[in-house]
């Protein structure tokens, strides 16, 4: 990828689903620093150590599945994928998120997005619904109070909050578990 930057075919290098050890290996040997890391990140999987490490090293973070990917399991089932044992979490249904949303007259999705913004992470929510897409932009007219932010921080489940791979889960990435560079804890 560095050769692609040097040749002018790309402006920057990004990573996806790398863990801290893998990023450290790249930082130790690269000439061009990675600009961004995209990882599963939501209220139940806040990856605080990884977020801190990336910030210390000038790598921005982008969260996928900030709502917990509610349509992921039905999509897989529709396409004949066995989802037995797959962890499904619903940040949109969390009582704390719903309580905060009600207070600000917002949708739970908007509170989740606002939290990620205040956490210092870019987010890429998925939606095909025009109303929801518009709502996803309407998150700059309120801020979470310190107590609300801390309540959401306390929802972190660590690795038990991971939905797309990791121990005790039949997530999407577990299909690659035998690979020597599998990034998630076993």
C-alpha cells in the first residue's frame, strides 16, 4: 500500500479489524503511518485500550455496527447461513439509551451516534431508509451530560460485547478463526 501512495494512486492507508499487536507491528515497520482503523465499536464493545492506542499514534477510528447491526442475523438467515450461537445485541433497545433519547426527544440511534462522536470516533451507520438517514445527521443539536456519558461508558462488556467474532460467539469473522493473524481473542 505504501507503493500505491508513492505512485499517487491512493492518498492514505487504512486498516480494518486489526488489533493493537497487529497495528504495533505495522507501526514498527512502516514508512507511511496508517491513517484510519475501522473496527466493530458500539456501546457494548467500546475497545477503550485500542481507541487510546490509536489516538496516541495519530490513527483515527471509524466504528462499524454502532447500532449493533440489527439486520445482520436476519440477512444471513435469509441467505441460508446457520446463525445458531451467533451473539445478537441490541444497543437500540438498551433502557439507558432509550431513557436518554426520551429526555432529548431523540431516537436511540441518535443518542448512540452522539455518544460515538463525543467518544472521538467516526461512525458509519447503515440504513437504506431516507428518514433514518436524515435522523443520523441530526445529532449536533444536543450534547450528553457527563453523567449520561458515564452511564453509557458503563455499558461496555469488553470482548463479551463483540458480535462479529471473538470468544464464545459464532460471529461472521469466526469463519477465519484458524488463520494465524485472526485478530480477535480466542
